[in-house]
């Protein structure tokens, strides 16, 4: 097994990895359960997590209150609780993405606007899938990597054993994944050769690697790399998300039209276009977006801490 650098990945099978191995073994149990069962267990566990993790509950409520200032307190609280339910279900469904055969993904999936992707593929357009962080993100990756030749991105986990495990699971269908900072010649060449790229753009990048662009009217630190990758790869950017359907009745993969007049060459303008596309996707399932992430942690100079 090789990592993105081409160097062999060590096995890391040592006694100190026993807790991680136990956690992975526990997670694998969910790969044998129907999605409807996972859904109801996830709602129950998510409710417990909501009350246990006060710090993340605090972050979630601040994010929701700021992004949806017209929502009453009761609706914010309801959205927060449903967010914890969705994220817990999302973690449990990682087991499906990591261990189940591609045929199970096909049985679970329905589509909205799939003709957008099909038309681009049929006309041999280069494609970047813009996939923000939603609860079912791993299942969305499972669909793409199991159904077509695809490349993706990856953020290294701090624990070497977990890092190797996730890397192996995400590349089990033969896909190649790149470091999230990577805009290498190899990646661009792959896109230009017609291999779609699965891109996750929407976590806080820190002040050294960002531009500030509005996201729900909040100046938000945003990765500026997408416009460069799109330009160099001569690729259309297609916003996409996977929505967990109620009661575990599968997942719905939703495609939106490619970003218009993109890239423009202006980093802030292009980051704004991307953020607007993400807002449109969030409207399909607001509770399933990654609100418990400190999305607004990095602030413009002179601003008070957000959290």
C-alpha cells in the first residue's frame, strides 16, 4: 500500500493501537445493519451526544444563530439537536462506505438532477465535484469512488494508525487521493485527462491560506484553491451533496448546475461564488451541514474571537 507520496505506508500494528482497532471493530458492526436501523440508533445516540458535548453544542448554536438571524430560539435549538442526530448517523454510515460492496450503495441511492453530471461526462467535459461537508459525505464519496474512475482529496489524520486505515478504505476501489493542500501537476494532469476530482472546500483554512469572502453575509476565511484548480484543469465545477432521507430510506444525491462565469480570475469573487453555491446546497438539508465545526474561527484582522 502506498500513500500520496508514493512511499509505503507502515502497518502500525502495535499494542498501542489497540483502542483504535477496537473502535474500528465496533464501527464495522454498523456495516451489517439496515440503514433504517442505523437511523433510529443514530437519533438516540445523537440526542445523548447533544447533551454530553457542550462545547460543540455551543459552536453549533452560535453558527446557526449567526447564519439564520431570523430564526427564533426554539427553531435554532431544534436544528441543533437534529444536527447532532444527523452527524451521529453520518459517523455510523461510514461503516457502509468503508466495508460494504458497491451494490449496496446502488440500492441505497436516488438522484436529483443527475442529468447535469451525465451531460458533462457525455460531452467529455473535465469535472470538479464541489462537495461541502454534510453528514453523509462519506457515503457520497463511496458512490463516486465505487461507480467511476475518480480522484479525491484527503486531510491527514493525527493518529498514524487511523490515518492509514482511512486512506486504505477510501482508496479500496482504486481511486487516488491527494493532500488537501495539493495543486500539483499530477492532479491537474489527471483532471485534464478527464478524471473527475472530488473536492471538499469548506473548513477553516487558517489565516495564512485564505481569502475572506461572504458566507451567510459573514466574512469567512475560505480556501482560494478551487479557482486555480478549475482554471488549470479546464474543468466545470459541479456543486453536489448527499442528503440522508428520513427514517433511513436511503440517501439522495443532489447535483446543481455548474458554477457560472467561473473562474473569474478574482480570488474573492470566486470564493464568494463558491460559498453561495454551498448555501444553496445547505437549503436542501440545513440540519445536515457541518455546523459543529468552527467554520468562522479565523477572523479578519481586528475582529473579536467568534467563539
